[in-house]
C-alpha cells in the first residue's frame, strides 16, 4: 500500500516519517512518498525524513519527489501539509491583521482567511490529481491550516474524500494521560465544535469519567495546555477547552502580548527555519546525519519551547527532545494512522476528525464541517451524536461557522463581497470597516498567488 505526503519538505517531516515508518509494517504500508515543490527544503528536511526511515525500517520504499503526479499515482492515502507563500507570507498575514488592531494568529485570527485564500486553490489542484491518479477509494487527510476553513471549502467543492486532521485534541488528551501516569491508549473523549474551537464535555480513563476531577485538578492549569485558562473559566464553560480558545476568551490579552513581544509567531518560525536551513545546507544528510539531528533538535526545540509564549506570556514547562528511535506518540500522523488502522485491521476506533456534521452537533447544518468524535470502521465515518453541548460554546461555534461558510463562498467564487462578509462576522474582527480594510489588504498582499477576484 502506498501513502503520500504532499508538503514532505516541511520542517516537521522527520516527525511524520518516524511515525509512519514505525507503524508501516503493521498497517501494510510498503511505499511512502514525500513530495514538495520547494526543492531546497525537500533536499534538507525531506532527506532527513528519508534517512530516518532508512534507519528505522529499511524495507519500506521511501521516495522523495517534486513531481505531484508520480507522488499521488496509485496512492491509497494522502496527507496534505502545504504552506503556499512559505513563512514570509505568514508574517505578512499576521502583521496586516495586527496593523489593524486585530489578532494576527494564522489559523484562528483574520490571518487564517488570507492563508486559506492561497491554500485552497493549490489543494484543489492536488485533489484533482488525486482523483485522477490515486488508487480507488483514496482518502486525503488535510493538515494544512486553517483546517476548519480549508476542510469546509474542499468539501463544498465536492472533494468528499478529504478529512481535516489536527493534533491539538489528541495532544491534550496525551498530556492528561502523562499527568496521571496512565496509558494514553486508555484515554478517550467526547469532543464537539470546530477546528481550533472545540470543547470536551466528557473525558474518560478507561470506563471512568474524569471531567470533574480534571477541571478541579490545579496541575492541569500548570502542566498541560490548559495552562492558558483559569479554573473559574473552565468551570463556567463546564468542559475542557481546546488551547486555541485562548484567543477568543482572552482576546485583548493575546493582542497586547503579541504587540509587546519582539516578534510574532510567524517571524519566530521564519527566523528559526532560516537558521536551521543555513546550518544544515552544507551537510551531507547521510554521512553527517547525527550532526544534522543535533542541529535540528536545537532549533526545533527552541521553536517548541516558545509555543504560544509570545501570545500568552506563559512558557511550557516541558523541554523538547527528539530521538528517532523513541516510540512516536502520534502528532497529526498519528491521527491519520488511527483511521488507516481501522480500515486495514477491521477493528473500529473512536477518534476526533473534521468531518461533515450529519446531525451530530445540534444547531449546525448537516454539511457544516465540524471537529467531533467519530466512530471509524470499514462501514465508514459516523460522527457521535452530541447530547452535552452548552449554550455559550454553541453560540461561539455558530458564529465562527458562519464565518467559515462565508469564507468558503468567498474563496470558491473569488468574491470580495463574500470576503468582507466573512471577516465582518468573525468574532475577532466584528467590524464592517475593519473587514473591508482587511479584505483589500489581503487581496493586495496575495495578488501573486490568487487570480480572478472581483
């Protein structure tokens, strides 16, 4: 079975390779292709991924290519993780928003719409190739942000073989498992909402409901990504919160922290990647692999340690380390592999995906893409029916979903009017004049990447 990664020259490719290769034998994956149109990054990060695969499972045919047709030909599964415009455009997206006094976070904030304007047309071209050349029944797992808008738009365009994936929910559940010293495989949750806007009204360790215990445990507010929220807020919501809800619940603090920081998250990642590429570019990825790993661990560790620090003023306690031989804990590859395992083994699994609602979350349309716990089996993907939704979370979900619907319309029809409308209803913009100014600024900024907008 063949699995392809589009965007295989990304900085996180080595994580993805480790996860895929460690489970390749169990899942019957004998061919893995990493494709990227940035040949410099493919030569560095793609090759580091290939060397990782070679050391872990040399029997797997692991290939690098810049040819998208060859990459997707006969692929049973495809993971898409692309960045159209590279790090520089992320910086532009975030700075344009901040210049208008609006949150510049690239997925949750207004900057996410600009990112989606560039991402969706590129992904649609790949989806057409996948439809034409992929194996029968091919499935696409999209990790390209903003996953909510992107997943909604791709589904609206008819690409019903696409699923949105995110590692934030599974990462949060693993952090609870580590805190309590239990096997992460025994931790499950009911989750509803949208990507980067999801709520957990039930979390179980085995058969034991842990929601009240977790909400009242002071340690989750210091030792997990619940550190961004107060206990009082959590209890008011009556559920565990996705970390990205920080940007909605502490909006003015987020903007203030970002403006006071010496650089935005996008600028930090741009600088980290530049330094890493500069140090790695003169090395032989095979002969100098151990040295390459040390360089990678240093720079990616700095990036990981600074996660959400500039936005919240709160640093992670856990320090990053990387060993290709350690058992992989998942990440977004783990989400895709959970689905593949259910298909390959016939053993059903419950997992969190971005899929059409199909009546699962009351108050949202059937064709609204939601982030929700799903039952995955060879019979298909069935979202759990949510019976424990709450008024305030659902009000926020409905408002952001309205933004995502208009964003999808704007991108599909290349409509300036729909773009203004979508940013106007976004709760982090909430102003017609700001929506007009942001739309025009993003249309101008993206003129080399989009066409036909009126």
